C-alpha cells in the first residue's frame, strides 16, 4: 500500500475486525485528524484575511517607514505617550 492511495473498503474491513477498545482509539484519532485539518484551514483563512486588510497593511508600512527614519519610541517614551493618550481619552469622557 503506498502513501498516496488508501483502499477505503479495506480500511472499513480492518476497522470492523478490531476490538472495541481499539475502535474507540481509531475513532478518537480520526476526530483528531479532522480537527487538525480544520485548524489548518482556519489558519490559512486568517492569514489570507490579514493579507487583504488594507488598514493593517498601511499600519505595517507606516511602522516600517517610521523605523527606517528613526521615528520610534523607546519603551519609556512609548509608555509616556500611551499614558497621555489615556488621560486625553478620560478627559474627553468626563466632559
């Protein structure tokens, strides 16, 4: 038997002949394979949708440009900037 093709009827006969405990393991394994395949499909969809997200692409390009031109925050400066934005937001909410 090569790895590319499986005789499904033979597979069904094999499953019919195995003990109940083994059948449960085979059932669990098939469930695992299906879950793994679904997860792989979802991950591909996520990558595809992110690749088409114009806002995200623009943000990444802007970030890359900022780094190339030295427009980056140190950790402390970044935290200070975020704190000031939070204060501005809170101030606007209290109006």
